[in-house]
C-alpha cells in the first residue's frame, strides 16, 4: 500500500507552477499557457525505495488565490508546500512573504497541527538574460525567513537545468 502525500504549490500568477507540475507529472511541458483559476489537481505515484511507494496528490494553486477564502482549505493537510517564484521577476520573490503569512495562519506555531515541510523554488532559471534575482538575493531572502521560522527549508540557489 502506498502512502498518501499532499503536495501544494503556491506563488504568484505566471511564476511557472503549472509548468513545473506538467514537467513532473507528464514529463513534458505544455506549449500553451492557461492561467490556473482556483486549483488544479494532479496525481503521481513514485517509488521511494525498494517496494515503498508514495501517491502524491499535487495541488496547483492559482496565483490569484492569495485573497481567496478557500486558500486555508487548500493548504490544510499539506505535508509539503513549494513556494514558487520567478527568478526573472523580483516582485514574485518579495510576494513570497504573503504566501508564507497565509501558510503561517493555517499552521500557527502554537497549534499542535503538524506543519508541512516548506521549500523555496526559484523558477525560470533558464532565462539568464532576464534574471532579476541573483543567487545571493535568493540565499539572503530565504535565510532571513528561515531564521524567523523553522518551516522554510532550502538547499542552494537555483541553477538552470
């Protein structure tokens, strides 16, 4: 039997959340962009190790949902949250604070509700000529957030594939 894992992607509109999901789930990119309204759902079974599998329930949250009354419900029960921003749009990095605030409202530090693991994803690293967020900017921004809460995890600045 596979373990169920709820994965949620949040971030401003047009940062590439749906493209990341399409690349992961379908192993390809969608040629035409269609803005996500509300939430889109995807599933993928992955082999963790040996005979251990996980069924990922992937929730792709539309960027305009930051003001939605439904956002807390979308975030509730998540085990993993990816806060996605666009490396070619500095404002999308700064807006990550709004997404983290929403996440903290759903999972307040004093509650016994287990918070999800949170990862920062700098997307569109291939657009080198348009880049507005440097590796240093990424590192400083997320280190300062990690100092305030143990919920923000990161490894290293993003690199082009």
